[in-house]
C-alpha cells in the first residue's frame, strides 16, 4: 500500500538557507572605516624667488649709501650717512610734538600734507572720472574739450599756484587747488581712452536691447574701463604728492614741503636729506597701494 505524501505549498519554495548571508551579515562592522585619501604634500617655500625679490633693492640701496659715504669721507658741508642716520633716530623719537604752528614734529607735517593731497585728489577724482566718461562717450564733446586739455595739461604746477592765491586769498585752499588742477588730467585722459576702446559690438548689443544710458555706463562701460581708470588714478596720486611739496614750499604753514624749506633756512642739511627719503617712501607706499587696488579689480586673466 502506497501512502500518499502531501507536501506543503511552501515546502517547494524552500526556506532561506542559513548559509546565504543576509544584508545585516554583509554590513561592515561599526568601527571599520574606509581609509582616508592621503593629504597633498605641502609645497616647499621657494627661497630663491624670495631672494630675487628682496636682494636687488637691498643691493641698490647699499650701493647708494656706499657711494654717499665715499663722497663725504673727507668731510664738508654735506653730511655723512652715519650723521644723517643719527639725526633721523632723534627726529623720529618724537614725531608728533607740537611747540606752535611753526615748530611741529615731522609726523604732523606728513599728516597735514596727506590731508591736502586727499582733498585735492578726491575733488579731481569726483570731477575727472565722470568728465572722462563723457569725453570718451560723445565724439562732439571729445573734439571740443580735447584741445583744451592738450593746452592746459603741460602747464607747470607752480604756474597754477598764483591763480589759487588770487582767487582764494589763502595759502591752504591755493595748495589744494594746485593739487586738483594738476592731478585731474591723468584721470580724464585715461578714462576717456578706456571708454573709446570698448568694443563697438558691446554697444551694438546694448542698442539692440534698448538699454538706458545709465545701464550702458554701469553694466558695459564701467567694467571695461575700470583698469584704465585705475591707471589714471595711480598716475594722479603720484602727481598730487609731487605737487604738494612744491606748493607748500611757497605757501608756508604746516606740511612736509614747508618743513623742507624751513630746514634749509636753518641750514640743517641732515633734516633735508631725511625729508627727501620720507617723501620718497610715502610716495612709494601710495603708488603700491593703488597698484594693488588696480590688480585686485583687473579683468585680465
């Protein structure tokens, strides 16, 4: 007798094999982590490049001092580098003393000169940059104003000083006026040239899009003209610092230019040499500051 064997419907499908790993069994332990990517090696400092930047100016300055020492080795009216350095140490020990309007430290004289430069230069920037945009934008205005600029730009700064004294009746406004009129030309000319060199295709696109004149200036002209404009600003600040020294020599008062002339009247040649170095260092710092700003806003790759 054959017994019937009945199979459960689930029996043929088979139960999960214990040997088959479940997802929980295949997961990595909690403490196991993937290895980190190796850090990029640190770039070594290029000391050779640093020396190539630092060494040439040091050699040049040492050569200047050496020639100066040789020429003054036998004495004379011209002070030696050592005597000038000792006078500079005493001078800068108290740079901000004040014993009256005609006896103030060199720090105050530098600050008063920088204040006049900032006012005159700022006025020139406010007037010169918009004027440059207009001259470069409109051909008729360019043909009208350009001959006047070509006529007035070569005039010596000191020729403008009597005009300022005549108009303002005071030395300080006259000095500021001289800075203004002499430092405005580089900004006007460079800004106008930058506007004229904007590709015509850009302006054609603006015309097709029917952009307003304000949007043409702010969205198209300003980004393209900015490097030219900053070059004009950099040239103007050098001119302004150059002019203030000459103007203060003639107008008097407090300032580095007047201080140089006053030390000459006292026959203090050491202080005159110190002032020459100070004027050069301040001018160099102003120049480098604006060069850095120009590079920061440059659109060149």
